[in-house]
């Protein structure tokens, strides 16, 4: 089909990364800090509309990571969607990929240089495998727990069990707390 997406159209223009401290007792999920990496691509035009595609690598646990400032050289991979990482490309709708390899190549403050290789086109995007590399900007860490911490300080203590809170400033968002770089 002439409107199929081609790998050459996926031109990286940056992106973002963030963390989520979360648990779900109903699903037997214990409290964990996971990371999300979003690679943005240049807009693509079609006769029926425009789209800003993106690749998201989500729910990535990086155990043993002492600080959000220390992601350089972090790696994670999985061969099956959701075990534990999920990856999908947004191109007018979400298209899942089975396998993902993510590497953080460098870090400068809140910016990371990340590389992702996805494979196993589950939802027929039409690209069986591709790699992307881009600088991603830090958007913060959300603390969202069913036992909502009663204060910003309590949320910071919860987060500190998983990563350093040094250099982060928090704010109450009602149902969660957002910790952003103090330089944001």
C-alpha cells in the first residue's frame, strides 16, 4: 500500500524520559520504579491527515540504579511484549513490538542519549525491525501509590527507597506527586 510507513520516514527529533513509582495490589504487583522512554519523530503527512509518530519503551525496570542521574550505560531488553517491557510505535494508532533492546549511551544532567532497537511487529505496522537513537529530556518521576503518601516529604521518602531524590523538587498533583529536576 502506498501509504505504508517506511523506516526512512522515522526521523528522530528528540524525546523524553520519565519514571513512575507505582504498585497495584489487585494485580499482585509490588511497589516498583519503572522508566519510560519516548522517541519523537518528525511529522509525516498523508492524504488523510498528519501524524507525529513516536516510539515508546515503557515499564522498564532498571534495578540497582542508585540515582536518576546515573542512567548512562543502563541496558534492558526483552523478547516478548510486556515481559517486562512494552514497546509501541504511534502512527495514527499504536502498533506493538515484541522485542526491545534499550541502551542509555550517555547522560548530561537530565538529558540522556538513548538507543532502542525494536523487533517483532505484532500489529502489522510494516516495519519488522528498526533502531533509533536520540537525546531525551527528563520529565520527572511520578509517585502514584494506592496508599497515597500524606505529604510531599512522605512521597520523597517513598521515592528515595528506589532512587536518589537529590536534585529533584516535588509538587503535589492531587492524586500523585511529581518530582522534577530542580533546574527545570
